[in-house]
């Protein structure tokens, strides 16, 4: 090989190297420009959504569900005034790092498209603001009902609000009552040897398991908390004498540990027998009415110590975790998403704010309703009341179901014929619907002989609370919206 040839190849390699270096520098420079331009564009746009979390099913079933938006920037605090939810529903807002959460304080309506808009969303470091808009749809409502005496025995079935998609999910020879939680059915039964049993299944009725009971006896007043997979019931021993045996004692149990023994809820110094009780929504508390007429607010995990003196109505005397709320005749209810209980005092019905024990008389309707037979509270302070319809001072036999607003304005939702008997009114979690349990043709509709007797042909009539428009009439009872058994 000649020296000239070697020299030429060397010069060629140097030229190629210089060309590559120049081209690489150009590419790097271009990428840097693009990167800076992208960063500038990102800053110019303000915070953008990079991830969304929402559970529409949970949002329609219980209060406290959240829409969480994660963005491209660390955010300045978002004020509730920046947030608009359509259709309107109460909410709370919190900001943490790159995320903003919108917490719905009431269950959302079923089969409804919700839009959440957050205006003037700003980065913590400054720069332009932006508007974030997210939309989601809640599912159609599904409910569970109980039908006794079918060809296959007593049956719990699931259906939508058309009544055309009914599916049996659980059957048993003797079902007293049931409740539905977010993930389970809890069924109160009597066994072949006439003993009480509590069964827990999945929502499709599969994987039945038996819950331990305090002993051999009777289960009544079965209830479930709106969250936490917690249930409660009153229990009485099968054998009671004047000197021995437990009568109407309150117990709770967690469905997260089906093998754990139930926990008795007792307030030292108070009558241990419980006439009525309710889970307080969104808390771990229980409101109970003892046999001696004492109204007590206590915990749901066991004995709470002495209740002390019951004091005067609304005094809120507290001792070791139990709050005495005076004397009462009955508990009408506590609306979901609310801390206000409607209670019957000896003199009148009142609302009690369970956060501070303050109380006020139940609002008087601006229309005479006749003799009121039940009061069902709603989250906004309204109530649904059933009452005997009068002709002058004479009962007609008909029953009115009316909505009474917080200011007393009263609107008739429906009227039940004199041939039928109203057994219970329950409200859907979102307070969109009311379910009126009726015994049609009450005279010719005999009751069975269960511990919780029901008419042979019960009917659950569902209507919209906004306008009283009928939705569907379903065969059966104990619709899963109900927080307590029918009377």
C-alpha cells in the first residue's frame, strides 16, 4: 500500500468525523430546543390531568366516595368555590401535592352523568392557570328484596328498577330478614331444629358462611352500617326466667372476620335491654333506646363505662364515652350522610344533632296531615311522613305519604287506598327514591307466623321523591335500602 493512499484515507476519516460531530451537535441542539419548547408549552398550559380515579358504583351506594385527579404540577390549594359539580350535590375538596380530591358527602344518583369542573387550577410555583373538567356516569340502581313462600322456599332476589331483570340469589326454607352491605348479604334464618342462624354470603348468594351467635335464642332488629362491613342485632336467649337469661341485648359483628365472636354493646349503669337502635352514619357510634326509656349515644365496639345521669332532654351528659340524651319513646331514624336523629319525646317529636346534643322541635307541616304514623328523615332536613287521611275529623282509611321540607312546606307524594296497609317507608341511599312497603287488600292478605311476620303478598312501591312519580311496584319486602326491619 502506498503512503499517498494511506494519507488520503486518513484525511477522509477526519472529514467524516468532523461531519458526524457537526451533525450530532445539530441534533442535540434541536432536541434541546424541542425540550425547552415542550417545557415552555407545559408551563404555558398550566396543570394538566395525568391520572383519574373514581368508583361510580361506590359513589352511588354510600357517602364519602372521592374523585381524585392527579396533575402534571404540584398544585396550589384548591378552594371549594373553584369547583362545580353538575348535577349539584354536596362535596368537600382537599389538595395534596399534584392531586386534588373531590369528596361527595352524599351518595350520588343512579344512572346519572356527573361533571366536575375545577376552574383556575394553579401550580404552586406560579404560572398560568387552567380549567380541569372530568365526567363520569353512575350505574343503574340494583336492589335486593325478600319473597317468602316461593316454590323453592324463601328467596332473596336482585333486580333493577324496571322489575324485568329479577335474578334469584339466595334461597332458604325460613328467612326472617336480611341486610345488604357493600360486598355481602347477611341473612337471619331459622334452622331445621328451630334455632336462630346468621348467614353471610357474597352479593351473588355464593360462599355462605355461618356467623357465631351469643347462644341459642332469637335474633331481631338486624341492621348494617353504611360502611365498614359492620352489622348489629338484638339477641334474646331461648329460655328466659325472671332471674336468668339475656333479653334484647345488642350485639355487633364484623363481616371482615366471620369467625370472631359477636361483641355486646352495653353501657354500665344503664338498662342492658335495648328496645330500638341505629348506626350513626359515617361514624363508629350507635344511638340506642333502652327498655327504661333512656336514649344513649355510644360506641360500636363494646362496653363504654357508666352513662351517668340521663339528665334532661338534650343535656348531653357524658361519662366515659357514652352520652345520655334524655328520655324518649322511640327513634324514627337518622338520614344517611346526616348527624341529625328524629326522636319521639314524651311531649313531641324532635331532631337531635348528635355532634353536640342540641335539639329542636320537628318542623310542623303547613298542611294538616292527620295522625302521623311514621317519620323518615332525609339528608337535607326534609322528612317523609305517613298519616291517616281525614274527612273533617273522620278517618277515611286512606294513608297519605307526604314530603315535608325544612321550612314546613308540604307536598303529597302518594296516597294509599283504604283497602291497603302501609307497613314501612324506606329511602334510597341517594334520597332519590322512596320505597313504600304495602300490604295490598289487607283484610284478605293474611300474615305468616314468623318471628317477624309479613303478609302473604307484600308489595314494594317505588316512587321518585322529587315529584312523586311512580317508578315500579315489586313483589317482596325488606328492600335493601331499608336500614331497619319493617314493624
